[in-house]
């Protein structure tokens, strides 16, 4: 058995009554990635039992260095971007430069204690936190006050000249048991490894819900982000231990006021963030939250936030490659620098709005304006990612669909730009004008489509979607506008007119529908 | 002048030929530039390295936004996206890119992503897209961008080695620009009577190499469309010749006189049947024209 004891990263802020317990529990979550046996004792220390996992991490020293670094990160991200560990040590007591104060990789001393039993590790941590030098001999020379159960009796024991664990152990057991109770001896036995210890192991909740009181009333949405990022840190620990990634997240906040100027305010308000791929990247989630919060106005000052995990998916760890990473193939996408496409699309959508970041989806239709639909790009990406997974199993269906779309015989003659809705052109004589008179080069190409979607009324202000389309398309040109695609609207035949030309009443309307750009 | 050229030649021959980053002023600077072929032989021959620079800013100036972008850029885009996966981000385009047409010309539509944004947001979006490793190319329409902002884009493109085109109005030609390559594109004026296939003229304003005095003439539309246009022009000429000799000419002339004072060529009259024309004629013409377009 080998135990490592560390002070809680933010033990000084565990004072908030109801939320404190939750926060304290979350304070140990970061340690679960090193070993499943993590216990919080006396609301002041995190204990890790590492004898079963230290070989996995490459030995005791390597593991210790990693634990200390993780602890420093947990502490630093818990208080925003403060430099790790120095403040924690300062608040917990004078920093002892004793044997237990190891030098952390970033150069800031971190206080820790280790030993063969949990109580020895905790005792050494307490000695180090108090700034005293560790006794050179084994645990028998540790002072009595380092055991929590002995604290009520320290004064009387000291009057008997009994100051260390060894001295207490040397006393006759029956007398000690009669005078101080059996619990004292049991704790001493546990501390020295003579009796088994029982711990309440730290366990992750099934659902991640973290509520935090704000240190001050938040007036703006930006101020929420600071507190939200602390919750995100806890979420990261939860995800890493569960090996899951975020798909959906909800940040809710509670308003401090019930009504402003007589207008009742909802007690809480929430903001949902979703990602296309399961992620543990808190930086990306933080950016998404900040983009969304930047567009949110708070109805009232906020005094409490709740971060809730809505949806998660298993995120298996990538298996480490046997070969060193090469820069030629690019076979390791996660190792490459720069962000992934779905992250980019989500961030663009978060700032500009979903309907401003779009991707086309082709439809089988004869009307040019119905041939493609614009959908939010993040959504399209999600769909295609799912489709490509299925295509890996059977890629025949996708290729069939593609060839069906490619099969349009004259798609090469379509313009590369489409004006939607079509722009009405002025007419001079019988010729359409767009930056001057247009010369018709090819056509007409007659379209008569859309009769299935709406009953007539193709003579609106502009031929809209879904209406019956009766058009003659021409390729036209002039020197300024270049090659353009125009159409002349044909009017629906009027059945009641029996004699004479039916459509001579109204001049034809011309529309610009595309540009060969 | 011959003496000067001679002396230059002497100096040039003294220089070591393979100094990285140094090229002779009278030759194109190739260097270690990674390029993507434009798909047009004459243009490739005039660009340093033989194509669009990868990981650098190419600026394209146009009199009117939306005229020749796809025609100029699409062959390179198709070649660049074919072997690798990755998206093409189109930032603030002048109108909608038409997916079916792009798909038919070889650019897969699933790769396309369009960002609609105003000027400041467009710049931001373009820069963000350049920082994404799964983006192969960025096309951005930035009419009023500052040179400093272009410089940022240039640096961002260099990081992830992407293709970047920025389209700006021709009035920006006088401004300084950090772009590695600046082109000016305009449509070629078609002589009025003779109906040829419209082309585009590319002037290289800036490149690593000597200035190019005259522009390059490139086809202005897809070869298939050019074929159709040429065929229709040929048919129209034939009809014109016919019209001179047969009775139809007289009928057409009469119709033209009757239709108004607008001087209209018989060819156009043939092409655009007026609504009031006899049913039989319009029907026959339509059928011919549809067959032609197909």
C-alpha cells in the first residue's frame, strides 16, 4: 500500500453551506484518473492509494510527478488563470521547505505527504503544512496531533510526557483503552498498519450536475463565464474518469431578483450548447459558451449557476501508436495542430448564427431554386458524419445516390451562381436589360415544372418556390454583366379564351436567375 | 539596350543558381513554393512555380463581383479536393453558389460551406477558417479590407498551408497588398456582330518575377457551354444565310417592320419568338432550341 495525501485544491472556498459539499466532492475528481481509490478525509485532504496503479504510470516517482502536476492544474483552473499552487500553500499555512515540499515541474513548491497507510500520509501532510521539519525516523516519531481521532486527548497525553505515536504505543494498551477509549488504540493500529482501514471511497455521480454560488452577483453574461469555467474544470475530471465526451451541455443561472419594475422574471434561465462530436476539450466548450453568453443579456443579476450535462457519449482513448508520429501521412488527426472542422463550424455558428453558416444539400428537382437547400452547416456535418459511418459498412447506397444526382444531363450548362429569388429585369423593347441591353446567345430552354407542389398562381410579384414554374431560360451576355442566365416567364394558359392570342395583354416579364461566374 | 542585356547575362551567370529564396529578376521565382496547378496551361506558365501558391494569399481583382471567380478557381479547387478530404469555405459570396453546377464540374458539394457575414465578421470568419486543419481552401469576398488585415490572413494561411483567394473590386489595384500573387480579371468585350464564345482576360499585377505586359486570354465559360454557344451561333448564321435567299426572309422582314421601329436583327427575331407569333412557328423553334441545349 502506498498513499499520497494532497491538500484540497480549493479547500479555502468550501465554506458555502449547501454547495460546499458538492464542490468538495468535485475537488477530488481530478485524482480519479490516476487510481480508482481516492478518498476525501476531514474536508481538507485528498488521499490516493496508488500501489495498484503505480506500475501503469511508470513507477512511483513518475506517478507522483504527474499527480502533483495534475493537482497544480486543478488548483489553477479552479481559480481562473492564477499561477498554480503558490497561493494555496500560502493560505493553508506557511510553506515548509521540508522534505515533503517537492519541487513541481513548473518550479512552484507543492506540499504533499506519502506513506504506507492513509493516516501516515495525512499526518505527514499536516506536518508539512504546519511548516515543521519531518522527523527523520519512521512514523513512530510523528507528533500525536496529526491524528484527528487523538486531538481531544493531546493535552492530557502531553502532560504524561507522551508526544509521539511511538510513545503512545509504548503505553500499556489496557490502561490507554480504559482511559481514552478503544477508538484511540484502533486508530493508532490503523495508522501503523496493524489494523485494516476502512475508507469511504470517492465515487462519481451518475449524472453530472454541478451548482455553484457566485462569489459576487453577476451583472453581465460575461461574468458568468468565469464561474462556469470552474464548473467546466470539474466536468473535465468527471468526463475523464468516466471516459466520456460531451455532446450537450446546459448552463442555467438563477436570478437574484424576482421582479424588476413590476415585471416578473423567471427564476432561472438556461443556455444549451451542443457539439457535433463528443469532446473532452474544455477550451472548445468554453469558447462556445462565451460566444453564446456574449449574445445573451441577463434579465437580472445572477447569484447561482448550475452546469448540467445533457448528453454524453463514450469517448474511447486513442491507442498510442507504436511508431513515432510522422508528419507525412497525417494519419493522426488529433495530434495535428489547428482545430477540427466541426469545432470551426460550431464556433462560427455560435457567433454569426446558425442560418449564416450553411451548407448546400442537393435535391432532385427540376426547378433551379429547388435543386439545393441550404441547411445549417453544423447539422449537415453531423448528418454526413453519421452517413459516412454507415457507408463504411455498405458504401453502395451512397454512391448510388451520388450518381442519381450526377445524372442530370445538362448540369454542366447550369450557372455557378444562383440568384434566389430571381431578380426582375427591366425590359427595353422586347429585350431584357442588366447593366445594359442583354444579347441572348442560347435558348430557349423550356421549364414546366412544379405543378405537383402548388395549384397555379405563377404570376406573383416574383416566381417563388413551390409555385408552378413556366419559364424559358436563355443564356445572355453583355460586356459588363458577362454571361448570365435569364428567363422569360410564360403565363399559364387561360383555358376560357377561345379566339385570339390569349397573352397579348401583358408584356413578358424577364428575370435574372444566375450568373456564369 | 543589347549591351545592358549582355551585362545582365554576365552577372547572372556568375551567381550560383541555387540560392534559396533568391531568383533572377528576369525569371520566375519558383523556390520551394508549393503550388496547385490552375488547370489552365497559359496561366500556369506565367505563375511562379506553375500554379496557385499554397499557403499564401492570392488576390483577384474584378470590376464586378461574381463574374469569373468559379471559372478561374474551380479547376484548381477540383484538383486540390480530389485527393484529400477537407472543406472549402466560401466567405461572404456575392450570391448563392449553385451546388448542382459545381457538382457537375467536379467539386463535391458536401465539401462546400458558405458563411454569410458582413465585412468585419467576414474577415473574422475567414481567419478562423484558416486556422482549421480540415479546411483545404478559403474563398473570401472582402471588398473593403485593410492591408493589415490581409497580412493577418496571409500569415494564417501560411500556418496550415491552405489555398486562399481574396476577391476585391478592381479599384483596389492601386492599394498596396501583401498578397503573393495579384491578378486582375475582366471579361473580354465581344465584338458586336460576330458571335464568339466570351472569354476572360487575366492580367498579372504582381508575382515573383518580371511584370507581364499583356494579359492572358482564358476561356470564359465551361467548354460544354462554349460548345453550345458556338453551335447556336453557327445555326443562327446559317439561318441568316437562308433568310437572305428564301421567302422566309420576306416574312421576317415584314414582321420586323410590323413589330416596331426597334432595329432588330433577324437572327434575334428567330431566336426570341414573340408571344404574338403564329403558334406553329414558335413551337417548331422551341423544339429545335431544346434539342440544341441538350
